[in-house]
């Protein structure tokens, strides 16, 4: 069973988009573009991103998907 985990590394800030991409088997660039597009809408993206950053656990080396 898949778990939604943040995957921070040296290439990204918090790993939220990478975590969503791994969970959905998609490219993380797609999630970053979606986030960028939603920034220009009335949807509270920054708040959503911060909540995800806090709520989604960080992937450890022992976590194997």
C-alpha cells in the first residue's frame, strides 16, 4: 500500500510536489506547474502548501515504497 510522504532533497524546498508525484506515479514538474497556475487563482494555494508541508510526514531512508 502506498503512503503519501514528502521527499525533500537538495533540489527542492519541502518535497510536497515530489511526494504527490511519487504517490500518483506522475512527473513532479506537473505538480509544480499545477501549483504555479493555482497561485494566480483565488484558491488559497500557499495555505494548502503549508498545511501539506506540516501534515505529510517526511520520507526516511528506511521508508520503502
